[in-house]
C-alpha cells in the first residue's frame, strides 16, 4: 500500500483467512456462472477476492475482455 494506491494486497489482509463474506460469494457466483466456472467450497476472503479479480479481468460485464465475444 502506498500513498497513491490505498489498496492493500490480499496477502496482507488481517482477516484474509476468514471465510468469504456473503456479498463476495454472491458476486463471485454471478461472475463464475457467466464464465462457466464453479465456485469452490470454503473459500477464504482472500481467495474469493483473487477469484473475483481474475473473473472480472475476463468479463465483458466489468470491462474485461472475453475472446468468445469478439
């Protein structure tokens, strides 16, 4: 984290090893369904965040690129 980038790396989260939150799982379920993926059981907050970031990068819904829609 820096003064210009207030985001904190998920590996540095004090609560990263706690279970994923309801809102994380809900959003993740939507992204995963659109990508044809399954959401693993028992994700931590950090794991859910990383999966959301990855799926957002590929989703046309969130400004990512989807090679299947070109």
